[in-house]
């Protein structure tokens, strides 16, 4: 029985490139075939599993802000400081 199961839906992904030994690529490809999934899926799931199980990393990660959180905060601040187009139109009519 495989440890990983094939994905139901593929989420949006970023692209990374890495070099691995030929034997590792062979086993990765065969494992992906074995569970009827892509090699990307296998790598993602294994990294997720690693990150969940590493307690020290979890502590370290808690102190870091992910890039999307920083971008979201920046967008939220910009939205709050800039008036909406309807507010601008109302102010010009006064």
C-alpha cells in the first residue's frame, strides 16, 4: 500500500528547479508512477510531511512571516489609506 495518495485537485504552484542524483530521479519517477501521480506531487507531499514532523523547524517557522502575508498586509494598508473611487466622486460634489 503506498504511503502517499494521488491528489484530488492540483493547487496553484510555483516552479523551482533542482538537481538530484540520477538514482534519486529514477526512484522518484517510479514512485510517482506507482501512486499514479506526478513527480511534483510526490516532492510536494514529502516536503510537507518533513516540515510538519520537524518540531525545531515549526518553532523557527512561527517566527517568520511568509511572503504572501507581508504582501497581504501591504495591500491592506494601501487599501485603507486610499479612498474608494465613489468617495472621491462624493467629495468632489461637495
